[in-house]
């Protein structure tokens, strides 16, 4: 019975996940194929007017470029398109002909995941430690100060934090010398003179190049973890089992780790997976600021260059990342907290 | 209306105003961050109102005074065309605020309508709307706006409306659950039992209890609108008008960041946007304390 409930829950969530991806795919198809003055029609027209191609030639060229058969009915085109998306085949990029969209995504996505993941993890570790300490030391003078800073940091936009960091590390010459980081040399993902691979020079270089984006994600996320963890710990501290543990004479350190910490962390940890997905979507501006060659910068390039296959591929991948991470968060939470399943099961 | 009723009415009116006045005073003065929030926002509003008259923008460029550091003549220095930066700062908040107010008003209207409707009607329709909202929430907002910009020519006005429509799902969900919990409360149950009309229940019984909730979400929506607007202006997707986001964009594309002398050109609008957003967040939190007494310390 118990297993049944869990399986039912997971199947329900899985269906919702697939439904979401289908909706987004359909929206994209609609935009590219059916909107008035959509890119396919525009391309055909352009070829006919500018290069004097016949309507058939232009359509054949467009069919090849967008990997759609324009002679088929709209429904058939839509079904073929869905089939391609399922196989993660988005065709070739328009700006760099012959390069599959998936190849570009596969090259860029790891860098975004690296900086976003690293930054998020760092902010999570710092934030929950600080939050737990603050919950314990509510009578100290620094509690309102740290909480104030946390609420300040959690509300300012991440790209403004990026600008501050850039000025702080890359522009201001502290004590009359050079700025701390040579930002002009830190564009891109790694320097030309290192060979990518598992060697020390490359890893060190990659971390140096990713330093400012990672710092940005850390600083912009840390505040929210502090506030969440503080609130969660305070409410756990007043729980009956904690009082009982104190009465039983269990050492405070052990109460902190085994009784309070673990239970306070539970509701927060699911936030982690959720945020991972959303920050990938928000990486656009940060990567543009630091000229970091991740998936966000690639989306901007694709948009300004009207590279529709690349654009739809990246947008869909971003959505899938968000959907999967919120799916994982829900499953994770349900496994840890049986009450959720019980509520959803009926 | 007879005499007694009139007296009764007057008393209840005056005590209602007293209550509102009391709530306003509490919202502004009960803690430091809330007070700072109201203070900062008032200063920005006053500056925005007087700026066109007191600190008019330089309309012509002055090639002789490009990227100057602060001086008595130019409080914050000059930009890449020799125009005064302080005047741009003073005038740069208006468009952002107007845009944010349009987005927030429209967005709240949409969210309340859909949320209340869905919670009261219930049934299959409620389920479908909830599923759609879930789906909608997992579409990344900023990338969607960037992708849309390839298909639609955006200007601030279209963008404000678009943003309000795009943010329906989050508000719909919170307002729906708020109305659902209100529905469980005794006074609403009684009005259902009395067979009062749905419109009476929505507008006379439920809506007044949502005011606080709406006020809080209004500030949050304004914050989100400013974030999105400034972000897209920075990316060069929205057309350049006169606001702080545009100043950041200009300063950035002019490479100001690499010349420490004129760093104020990029720093000043950045700080202004931070102040505006933080003041909105703090006001929202302070309003939450007023309308959600259970959260008071």
C-alpha cells in the first residue's frame, strides 16, 4: 500500500512534467510556424525578393534550413516537429551552418551548470550555517545586523551585484596598485594557453575565469538561505521533541546536529533544486556582463542573430532543466516527508 | 435614513478611518527597515516630481566636458556626451515607476480576478487553471522575454502589459489559496448559507479581507517589474529611453567601467535601482506585519 502511494505520486508528477514540456514545445512551434510574419515565411519571402529564387526553390531551402517539410500539412509538420524534439534533434544552427544545435548546447551548458552549481552550493553552505547560528543567538547584537544584510542582499537584483563585484575586484585599484583581478584577461571560460582536461593548470584557470560569476551567484543567493534557515530553525527549536531532548540531558551540540539541524534543513533543501533550475534561466545577464561563454550568452547571441533553431533549442533545454529540478525537489521532499504523499495520494 | 442610524453610521465611519490611520502609522513606524523603506520611496517620489523643473536634463552634448569626475558644477560628473549625470539620475526614476505601477496594477487585477473566480467556482475549472498555472510557472521568465523579443517589437508600454500577463500564474496561486482559506472562515460560510449573491460575497465579504494581501503583492510585483525592465534594457532588448537602466546600459557600452574616474556614471544608477527595489521590499514586509498579525514578533 505504501509503495503504491509513492509510485502513484511519482507517476502523477512525471505526467505533469511531460505535459509542461509539451506545452512549451507547442508554444515554440506556434511562434515559429504559425505567427503572422513568422521566421519561416519571412525567410521564404526574403529568398524570393533578394535572391530572385522561385517560390518552390525558396521553400525547399527553408525546409532544409528549419528541418521542416513545408509541403506537408500543418498537423503533419507539427507531429514531425514533436518527434524531433523527443529525440532532442533541433536541426542545425543558422549562424554556423552544419553545426547541430545540440552540439552547441552540449558545449555551453556544462559551463553554466558549473558556475551556477558552484555558486549555489557555496551560498547554501554559508547561508544555512549562518542562519542556524543566528537562530541560536537571537539575543546577540549582531543578529539584527546580519539579518538586515541578508534581507538587503536577497532583494537586490543579481546583475547589479555583478556590477558591484566587477567594480570592487576589477576596477578599483586598492592602495594605488593594480585591481585585484585582471578582468580583461578573464573573459571566456578558460585561457588559450591551457589544454582542457583533467589537469591542475586547466582547473585552476577555469575557476579563475568563473570566479566572478560564481561570486555573483553566491552573494545574490546567500541572503535567502540565511533568512529561510533562520526561520526554519526557530520554528524547530520550539518543537516538543527538542524540548524533550533538552530535558533528557542530551548535549547541546548533539541536539543541534541530530535534532534541530536535520529537521530544519528538510523544508529548505527542496528549495535548492528549485533554485538551480531558475538561476540557469537568470544566467543570461550575468554571462553577458562577464562575457562568460555559457548557455545564457549563447541564447542572447542566437536571439540577436535570429538563429531560430538554436534559440528554440536553448529555451527548451532551459525549461527542461527547470521542470526536472522541480520534479526532483518534489520527489525528494515526498520521500523525506511522508505527510505530503498522504495528502496527495487520495 | 433616520437619526439613530445616521449617528451610528458616523461613529463607525470615524472609527474605520481611525483604524486605517492607526494601521498606516504602525506600518511606517513599527520597525527600522519599514521606516527606511517608506523614507527612501518618498525621497525618490519627491525627487521624481520636482526633477523636471529643478534639475532639467541637458539636451545638448558638451564635447568639452566628457566623462568628468564630480565637481561643484556637476555633482556626479558627466557622461560620455558631457551631460550632467545628477540630472539624469533625478529624472531617471519616472519611467521605471510608471511602468512598474502599470504592470503591478494590471497584474494584481488579473491575479485577483482569476484567483477568486477559481477558488469560488471550484471543480474541474479550478483544477485545470491550477495545472496551467503550475506549467506556466516552470517556464523561465527572462529567457521567454528574450525569445519573444525576436518576434515582437517591444516598447516600454507593450512590455509593461506583457509582463503583467506573464506574471498571472504566481499571483493566481497565492490569491486562490488565500480565498480558499477565507472561504472556510465562519463569516463567509454564513453568507453562503444566507444565500447572498456571489457578487455580494466576492466584493463585500472577501475583497475587503484581501486588501492587505493585495498591498503586499503589489510591492512585490513592482519589484519584479523593475528587475525585468532594467534587465532587458541592459541586454539592449528594450528601446533606450530615459531611465536608470538605460544609464547603466550606456555606461556599460561606453566602457565606463574601466575608467575609475567616471565610475559614478555606472555606480549612481545602480545604487538608485538598488534603493528603489530594497525600499519596495521593506515596505512589503512592513505591510505584511500590519495585515498578518500572527507573524509579529
